[in-house]
C-alpha cells in the first residue's frame, strides 16, 4: 500500500469515519523484515493498511495498536525478534524495533495534518511531521510543507518541525517529540522512448518512481506506449527548459537513439543540481561525448558527477537487464546518498560500461 493511500485513510478516520492507531518505525536495530520508514494503520474494526514486516513482530504491534486506539494516547513500544522467534517463522533475521504508535480518531488537528500529508504525497513532494509523545493535554501534531505549518499551535512542536530536513530518510525520536519525514515518490525523467528507455521507465515505475518519458518523436512519446508513466512529453531536445522543470530531487536517465542527442541533453542538464544524472553508453561513447561537452564549456568536475556509463556493472546485455542495472544504481543513490555500484564503492576507471 502506498504512503499516499495510507495517509488518505488516516484523513478519512480523522474526519469522523472511524478510529484506529498508526504504528511507525522510530528506530530499528539489527536485521529486520521492515523498511526504516514502515507504517501500519490498524482500525478499530480490525482492518489493516500497510505493513511493518509481517509475522510475529507485526502481530505484537497490532496488539499494541489496539490498546493505543482504545486509550487514545500515543505509546512508544519496543519489539524484539530474537533468533528463536525468527527460526520459528523460517527467518534468518533478528533485531529490535522501536515503534511510535499514535491514535487516529475524529479530531480537527489530525484532520488538518493528514489532509496536508495526503496533498503533499499526491504532488510527489516531501514534508516533515512532528508529533508530541504526550497527548494528555490534547493532540500534538504539526506538518511542515511548502514553507507552511499546519496543525497544532504548540511552539515546541512547530520549532522542531521547522528545523527538520524534509528529505531525511529516517525518523528521530526524543523524550518529548517524534519527528519523521513524509517522502513523496521520487521523480524520474527518461530521455528516449526506445527499447532501453522504455524498460528503464517501466522498471523505475515498478520500484516506486514517478516517471516522465521524453522523446523528440511524438510517436515515441505516445502515452499509450507507457501506461505506467505519469507523463509523456514530446519536445525539442535543444530546448528542454520550455517543456520540462527539474528540481534538486529529480533523477534523470539519458538513453536516446544517438550520442549527439545525448550530448545536447547533458549539456543543458549538467549545469543543474539534480539528485541523479545518468547517461547510457559504452566507455568509448562516454569519452567522446565528454570531450565534446568540455569544448562546449562544461567543467570537468560537473561531468565527473554524472553516472556514465550508467548502471551497476553486472554484465547487462538486453534492454531489460540494462534497466535492472540502472534502477539498482538509482536505488543505491537514493538509499545511501553515495556513488555506489553493486553496494561497493569503486573507482570510475574500474566501472565497466554497458555497450
């Protein structure tokens, strides 16, 4: 279940459609079958939305959610999956998860906050959310998005959420406040609607990216070719600014039908601050393209920041295999924040190309 769908369900409950409790991973230690941003909503009627890993660990958390929903007060709960329990469920993992569990019920503050969160996620944007651990004096919850604060008027909460990094990919829990990111799906722009570009776009959409496919040929930017894409754009590669917008969180893969088109696109994008910029091609093609771009005035350090040849070096050959290697590299950048290939940092001179 997507985070947008989960927040939308929380909003529905906060507007009076029922009640329940929302469990969020606050800390995670060891090897556990859950994302560090995992969430699960358990309604008073027994419905569940999202997951925090399944198995015995999730069963414990569901019980605690039921208690929190009944009491209507948040709780911090620690759950351990030891070797014995893991073995009983056929798992090889183990560790401890600290969960922040909060009630969701009809309340004006909760409705405002969850409405804002759902709106942020529908746009693919990001926000920061701060929640008071003690609600004995009333609901304490504030979201910061688009330079605005929504929710509680508590000064301490507002200060905490205003100082939070909305792009941080993990939560922070203190004695009084729980701060977490609300991260929209990342955006990927794929230049080139041919075989490789199409496979990269489809693999990225499956992995959670919001995908835009761009080609200078209308028939290759036909939305019927890309039912999984959020958007398709037919435009002149020499004038991207008039048709597309790029932000610091944007991922870009250049996979057109020729290195001249690639050079035209990269020349414009290399000057921008992007989350990821990759170009398909052999090492020879990359070398020739870089030589051309240096003559056009692109500094060498900007070119060095581009992932080219794009993708993790796994010997990929078919368009589908190339797509897997490219999306794997994007995931590594997204999750580790560093240039990694196959989970191991390598020198650029050792990175094999994808011809």
